[in-house]
């Protein structure tokens, strides 16, 4: 019988080769497939291994087992956590804590994971943040700080990591995004739904603070689109959206039923100069690269498709501010956050201030249907009122920053080709 990972590898390869698979999605699936194949082999050998690699650093620190943290499923709500259990209490970003605790970021090699790990390492110190993924990290990432293999579908392996590394928080990024998920629904169900079951149960057992991102994709055609409030109808039409609504509801349930410190932000499209993971809002990132490489871009959405967006700096800061917000300020466990909304044509107009000759053509594909069911303008007034969320990047600052960052990458590429 094929192992789960072997089936995943086979599924990814098949999806990547599917005739209707958009080229960027194919590329992303193809990137994951070898990792999943490797994972199939690693599953076998891991059965014969009793420990995971130890975290770097923290040498000489005493290892303290807080037995109170090992709540193996008592049905009653746990006693209130005292300060000693919460490693991170809103330090200044420049401050490095002496905490022995770890904060793992599963799915760390994705668009958000790597940058989030770097952000948190600047705040808490290199060894306090444990990156993990099923993909082999490049040398730079591997040398930046602790990086381990973790399959989100392997509950026992996750338990071992939490115990061995004395983990306090989990930031759960592993997922198949909207366009990729539609190309391989069974795998999306497993990674996005079963993966969430695993981390939620784990967080409950070991009393961890858990962050799971949600998305504008958790809304659907029946939701009000302009603006979309924090609480409204959610009837998404993608497996990605369905899995995110599932995560939101399960997390809220575990919070009310078991006292789990579950926190969830619904992000809009996140724009950074790192390669995106196969979402519907990715066009905005591609437009910068193509504008600066060739001066031309073919967009898979219509020119007037308005979607909420934010720069990655705002995204990372929102996550950290939310994770460190005092519990008493949180009237909810799930909040909308955003910074701006724009259409492809509005983005192109702003970009022409730097690339005046930019030509954009439009050829909508299956992602247009997804975008048409998503919010156009996201109402994040509750996050602003409750825990003080405030974005810093508007459209013009976003474009200025991206032109600079992507421009540097494009120059490096050109130099490497010479
Ligand atoms: N990027 C965005 O615009 C955006 C917007 C809203 C929400 N989000 C959410 O943020 C999270 C991260 O998004 P991203 O853009 O970084 O995604 P991404 O696709 O770039 O990264 C996801 C990572 O998950 C990993 N992964 C896949 N299967 C795994 C498994 N079995 N075990 C462990 N890891 C596995 C992949 O290797 C990949 O590195 C996702 O949950 C996504 O829904 C992202």
C-alpha cells in the first residue's frame, strides 16, 4: 500500500500535469512533488528513529518539564494560564528575550513562513523560532537558525517536536492555497483540514498558543462584498475557503470548550517579493516581476477585479501584534485585517509611475471565478477597535517598496545570466 506521502507526491505530480492547471500553479505543484516523494522515503526511515534533531543554541539551559502543560485531553476547561506558561509578553521588537521556549512555524518555506520566521527571530532571538516544512531548505535558510522536517499530517512526529523543543506557540502556515487546492482537492482536504485537526489537538494537549491564518477566501458569493464585515454569511466555493471556515469554527469551538488560546486573522492577498504559493491574488506579485523584467504582463483576472491586499510587512506585524495582544482585549478569536483594495488596472497605473512603458493585457482564466466570489473591500474595523490594528502601507508605498525590492532581484538575475 502507498504511504500517505507517496500518495501526496503522486497527486501533486498528476495535478501539475493536468491540462487545465494554470502555468504558475503547475510550477508550484511541481515544486512540492519532489519534496513529497522524498517525504515518502523519510516516513519509512523515521519509524526507526526515536528523536528529532535537537535545536541549535540554548546550550546549558536547564530543561524544565512543566507537567501541568501535558493536558492529555481533560474535558473540563484548563485553569487560567499564569505568566510562566506564556513565553512572550509583548516585548519591544528590538528586545531579545532570554526565553528557552520555541515557536515553530510549520510551512515555513512558503511565501509567509520564511519572512515570519525572520521577523520573530529578530524579536525573540534566532533559536527561539523553529522553522519546519516538508521541503529541503537551501543553505542560507538552514544556517539562519533551527530548521527541521515536520509533516503536518504526522501527529506523533508533531508531538515529539513540541516535547523535545519545549514549544509554547505554533504558527500554522502549512496549506494548499486557493488555485493549487482546486487542482488537487483530496490533498487540500488532507493538508488544510487534517493538518488543522492535528495542530488544534496538539495545542490543546500541550496548552500552546495557536495561530492559524484564514483568508478573504473564506467568504463566498452570498457574502456582502463591499464591505465584508467580520461576522457575516460564509459560504465559500473553493476547498481552500471551506477548509479555512472549518479552521475558524473549530478553533473558536476549542477556545470556548477547552480554553485553547486560538488566534486567527483573515488575511487579504499578501504582496511580497518572494514567490507566492498559488493563490488567486498572486497576479499582483507577478505584475511587478514581469513589468521590471519585460515591460509586459498578461493578467489572469479582468482589469476591474477589486480585491483586498496588504504588504507583507503589515501582514507580519499584524500577526505579531495580535499574538501578543492581551487576552482581555480580544472580543473575538477571528478577525479581518487589511490595508487597501485595488484592481489590476489601478495597480498597473501606479506601477507606470516607475515603468511608463508597461503594457498589461487581460486573459481571465478559472481564477476569475474565484475572485468574483471574494470580498472587494474588507471591513477590519473590529481589529482596529479591539487590539489597535493599523496598516502602514497604502498603494503608493506598496508599489514604491516592491519596485525597489523586485528591481534588485531582477538586477541580480540579469547579472547572474551574464
Ligand atoms: N499568501 C497569501 O496571500 C495569503 C493570504 C491569506 C492567507 N494566507 C495563509 O497563510 C498561510 C501561508 O501561506 P503562503 O502564501 O506562505 O503559502 P505557501 O503555499 O507559499 O506555503 C505553504 C507551505 O506549506 C508547506 N506544506 C505543504 N504540505 C505540507 C505538509 N504536509 N506538512 C508541512 N508543510 C506542508 C509547503 O511546502 C509550503 O512551503 C496559508 O495557510 C494561507 O492560507 C496566505
